């Protein structure tokens, strides 16, 4: 959809800075859940048993479990990283906005 003349894109820096911690908390919550799940699952031990089906299932399950928990741990870090990205975006936007205002003010001072 083409952009219509006169439309504006505005950011409220306070809202951006206040949004970022929600991603940090979410990432921390995911990391905590992974840690708790890992502890509980390792506490269960080889719950699949020592019979033939259990011996066939166990190695595949244990490997997949560890890989899944590791991936979710990575996800936790990525979610936390969104907060850093929001903060960086707000910082850059604020600096750019201040520079634009200064340029406009300087132009106004030059006009007769």
C-alpha cells in the first residue's frame, strides 16, 4: 500500500523505553522455565525403563530433550535481546529527533 502524503510515523520514547523491560522479563521467565524443566527431567532419570522398547527410545529421547531445552534457552536470550534492540532504537531515534529539531531551529534563525 503506497504511503499517503501527510502520514506521520511517530514514536514516544518513553513508551519505547518502558516496553523494553517486558522483553527482558519474558526472556528471564523462559530461561527460568527451561532451568526448572531441565532439573525436573534430569531428576526423573531414565524414566523410559530398561526393557527393549525403553532402551530403543531412551537415547533418541534424551538427545532430543537436551537439544530442545538448549534451543529454548537460546530463544530466551533472543527475547531478552529484543529489549536491547528497542533501547538502541529509542536512543538512535532520540538523537536523530534532537538533531532534526536543532537543524530546523537553525534554519528558522537564518530566515529574515
